């Protein structure tokens, strides 16, 4: 395979059609120029190529990210409580309230 074909294969695997907007990225064009293989890419419809191979999504690919998303949905800010040290502070107006011990911080 040529360098251009390999580059298109990589693009098919990692890019979305919305990001590309049916044109090749500048990095790919520069890579082709450096390699000495300049080809006419104006007729290549990358959106159609990428759309033919859907990517599979696994349910629990990253449990740490799922835990973070769950904590954010519960309203936790990610700061530790000054009283108990747990990371269960939620907004309570302009204050922060700990869901574990009930302590508050940032209130006047």
C-alpha cells in the first residue's frame, strides 16, 4: 500500500464525518507532500468512506470515567470536605455542603 492509502485507513478508524466535513486534514496533506506522494484528493469523499465502517462502542469501557460522570450528575464538585475529608461536597447556594457529615464551607 502507498502512504496515502495507509493514511486514509487511519482516518477511517479514528475520525468522525462531522469533524472532517468531507475534506482531508492539513496534517495528511503535509505528510503526503513530505513523502513525495502528492495525489489529487479533491475527488475523495472521506465522509462516505468513514461512514461505511461504524465503530463499536463497549458498555463499560472506562469504569473510572463512568464513576466521575455519576458523581457529577449527583452534584458533587470534586473538592474535599474540610471536616471529614470526603469528596461529597455539593453546591448549596453560594456555600458548599457535605453530603456525608453535613458540614458547610464558604458560607459567611
